C-alpha cells in the first residue's frame, strides 16, 4: 500500500511539475543595431597638430549618448596602397601609429608619423562601426 501511495504521489508531482512549465522569451528592448560608416579621407584632409602628428575629425550623427554609454565604437582603415584590406586601429602601420578617440557625434583619428621625415598620411578609407555592447 505504501508503494502504491508513493507511486501515486510521485506521478502526480511529476504531472504538476511538467504541466506548470512555460517558455519565457526575454528580448533586450535596448538593443542597438550595428551600423557602419565608410568615409574617404584624402591626404590633405588631415590637420597638422605638431611635427609628425596629424588628426582628422569624422562627424558621426548616430554616435549618440546611447552608443557612447552602452555601445562599442570600432575604427578600421583601408589604405590606397593596400586596397581590400582593413586594419583595425589602434595600430602601427608603415611606422605610422594610428589611434582613435570618440565623443558624442564625433570620432577623432590620430596619425603619428614616426619616420625620420614625417609627412601627411596617405589617402585612405575609414570604416567606423557602431555596435551594441550587450
């Protein structure tokens, strides 16, 4: 009798447990879709900051407070001398060190020419990618 009652109890507990489960889908309401901007930079677009140090300010209107606080900003460069290849910065390429910083609405790229006779960076394409960091 105890075995029968124990069996009935286990069967009913299993039935209650399996029928009370529901699937729950959680979606991130704050999801920011990724977006990329491709900007051509000519050699004479660079501003000379100091001997061998140049900068360029790229205006990115979608780089708002939401992306600034919670997203990710990545910059890659494609050089005219090496097309179809992007180099993610910060990086040193041909003895020129490229770095980046950003603020709301703006991405600033720096080029520090470490060669003996520094000159403006060559023509290139900058790809700025904004993505959700979650």
